[in-house]
């Protein structure tokens, strides 16, 4: 049995044997398996359609697709219904709760409390003005040269309004760990 198998293997090998000899090393002409060849042929056929679609008939390039997706995303972006010119102070409890949450989650207190990096936000003294529009603006656009981060990419205008209102309604007059003392003008 083992001999038969060996025999049939040898006859098969001799059929595949390529007609040359490298210092006694012989090579068989083993064809790749059919499934691999099918994938190969399919990709050649595919490439013909591909070339015609994208290079002859001007199918969308990656840049075109990117631009289309950006335009779609832009269209979905919520339109701001207010900005610093027509903003109004919020006082409802839901906004106050959101404001408090944002004040913690955006790490405002890292600079505005015990570390004394930023000014005290609980007194009546304001460097950049103490109206809701002023507070909104400094949080939205920041003041990089003084170390105040612009938050416009991290919060929506609505969220900035909530945290600004929270500062003016709830924090002003409350006690704080900030011991920098008054900075700016009393308002
Ligand atoms: C990296 C430190 C840092 C972080 C974080 C930070 N601030 Fe400030 N902030 C400052 C500094 C410094 C100033 C002072 C800017 C100046 O001199 O005008 C400032 C100024 C302000 C002012 C104006 C104060 C005034 O007297 O005019 C407000 C309001 C304020 N920050 C709110 C926030 C809020 C809200 C957050 C979180 C969303 C925040 N800040 C996060 C450093 C920081």
C-alpha cells in the first residue's frame, strides 16, 4: 500500500518535473490552487471596470467623497440660535445642574480653585467683564496668552451658556479655595 502511494506520487512528480537541474536540485511545476487563480482572474476583470469607472468616466475620487461627506456633516450640524450678541442668562435648575457638571467635567476648577492659576470666579471682580456675554466670550474664545483655554471646540454654545450662567448665578458670592484675591474691576 505504502509502495503504491509512493509510486503514484513519483509518477505525478515526474509529470510536473521541469526540465532543468540546478546542481542536482530539481523543480516541480506546481500550479497554484484553482481558488487562488479564480481570485486572480476575478481581480483582473474587476480592474477593467475600476479603471473605466474611475479614470475614464470620472467616478468620484477620494477627495470628492471626502468633500461630499463633509458637506453632509455640515448640513447636519445644529445651527446656533444665539451667540455672544443675543445670549441670555439662564437661571432654571436644569441649566444650573448642567453648568455645575460641566464646571467639574471640563476641569475648570483645576485652574480656578486652589491652584490659583486663574482668577477667583466667586467674587465681584472681573478682568474681562462680568456680564453674561463677557463670561460667555472668555470661556468660548479663551485667552491663550494668559492661560485661559478656549472651550469652543469642547462645548456647544448651549453648554457654554449653561456653565457661564452657573458661574454668575451660583458661584458668584459662594466661597472658594481660590485665594488670589480680587482681580480686575468690581462689577
Ligand atoms: C489652564 C487653566 C484654566 C482652565 C482649565 C480654565 N481657565 Fe478660566 N481662566 C484661566 C486664566 C489664567 C484666566 C485669566 C485670563 C485673564 O487674565 O484675562 C481665566 C479666566 C476666566 C474667566 C474670566 C475671569 C475674569 O475675571 O474675567 C472665566 C469666566 C473663566 N476663566 C471660566 C472658566 C471656565 C468656565 C472653565 C472651564 C470650562 C475655565 N475657565 C477653565 C485659566 C483657566
